């Protein structure tokens, strides 16, 4: 099992690291603070557009998509870790969620017409998108609870329902939503739902409000509550056909969880670096902070946990590359529990060492903590993923016993 980067990926990795260090990090905090101070923060800053153009011209664009980049899942996992050290890097390289997952869906399941209308401009960075799955009225950790509907009416599909935590819907360039709804209520539980492409300006689509995460609306992407009222679209708006929503969702989430988890590890690495700098330079009670309390143990444990999480995530990426998502379900769920929890813990410890500075916008720690904490819920809460790991393990042990081993 080779978890190292390929020669091509190594060159890209070095370019990405240099770009982040030289072009993004020196201005990141100032750009984020300026965006939040705007009377209308739901805009794209010209500096971001300039960085995107520079990254695209350098070939550092759509790196998450093997057909575009030529990179394996393991290759991109290493690159995603580096992007996780910056709050802006994923957007600058056109590798930002939910656009990445939506582009993967369109590439794998979209029709020629859907690819031309939506995938091509998404790949160029001209269009942004949102993913509308979670609902406020039901426990969406069990997707079969979904009440929103995507009903077939002759040559059309009609959408009704309310979604929330629809990431990306606030972006000024958001032009398409992927809506998941109930089409065949009497079918097998994994054949009831469909995914539908919805133009952002379709009649009946209303963004009711933008939701705040720890008090922040997270412009210019944000997370919206969206009402769909008799949204009528041609039947060609179905992705891959009606009833295939769960199949598409599983295909979407495998690589995407690798991306999320490696970015969490990158955020943990940056937090640990900030923690070590602060603990080494700051003096209290006549000693550097690193020599007070249990800070050395905290640093050691952080390094140990990061190394373990990275190896487990890269193993999951390798399995996807070589055996497919279905062979890596337990590992994918395991990293989805491990990596965000790890990031939350290490970022929280870095905040503690920095004192009041740690919770301010002068450092990225508070924003990174919010992102990591969200990921303990997004794409399935920890409890669901632990349940899957336990189910796979119990089946494995039952097979062992039946074989007398």
C-alpha cells in the first residue's frame, strides 16, 4: 500500500504550498476582515478573483477532479491537506465545497446537456452551486425521513419542500442548486429519492434566510434556508433519472469526505504550529508557556494524533483509488469521525494557549474551529458513522466465527 504522492503530484504539491505561503496567507486575514466589514458582504472581492485567475493560469485549478488534474485520490488528499491550512485556498484553486461534490456528481451522472449548461461553467469558476438535502422538520441524519418531494407530472418534475444548511446558496454567482426529494414513496428505501438540478432563479425558489454558524453568516458562500414551492422543471432536470438519489449521494460523498478530512488535518497542522510558536515565545509566571502546565504533553499528543489520522485517511483514499468507494465504507466513516474531532481538539488547545487573541479575527483559529465543528454534523453526524463502522466490524467478526477462526 503506497500512500506517497506521485511524481506529478509532488510537483503540484510544491506549487500549491508556495502559492498558499506567498500569495494567500500574507493577505488572508485582511481580506476576510474586510469582507465581513462591508455593508453588503455577499460579494466576491476583486483580490479573490485575481488570485483565482493567477491560480488557474498556473494550472492549479480543479485539482480534486482526476479527469481534469490527472491526480489520484491519494495524490489530491496530500494537496487537500495543504489547502486546509488556509481559509481561502480551496476557493482560490476552485476546489471549494459544495462545488467540488456537485461537479463530481455532474461529471459522473450528468447528461451531455447538464454538463454543458452547468458543469463547464463550474469548472471554469464562472458559476457557483449549492446542495439542498438537509431539512429543518425531520432528523436528516436518516435521509429516508426526507419530506421534500420531487414528483413526476407528465414531462415535468415538481418540487416542494423546505431545505436548510444549503451551503453556497448565498454566493452572488450561485446559479444552480442540487435538490434531493422524494419521488417514489412506496419503493425500496434506497430507491425513493431523486436528485434534481434547479436553476437558482427558477420560479418558486426562495431563500428564506441565511443561517449563522457561531454568529457568523460566512459570506460570500453562507448556508441558507430555502423554500421550494411548486417549482416546475422539465423532466430532463433529473440527474441520472428519477429514483437514483441515494446512489448518487453515496458516489458523491466518498471522495468528498477524503477532501474534508485532509483539510481538517491541514487545519490541525496550522493550529499546532501557531500553538508551538505562542507557547515558545510567550512568558507567564517567569517561564515560557511551553514549560507550564501540561503543554508539552498537549503538543506531543497533538503530533501523535495528527500522524495517526493522516495515515488512516490516506488508507481510505488508497482503497477508493484501487478498490472503489464501496470497499472503503468503514474507513471513510472512521476518518469522518476522527479527523474533525482531532481538528476541534487541537484548534481548541491552540485557542487556549493564545488566550483572548485565540478567539479574535486576528488569527484563523476561531474560523477553523467553526469549520471543523460543523463537519462533525455535515455529511452525516459522528453517531451515524460510528454505527456504520460497528456494523461492518460485527459482520466481519461474525464471518470469522462462522469460519472457525
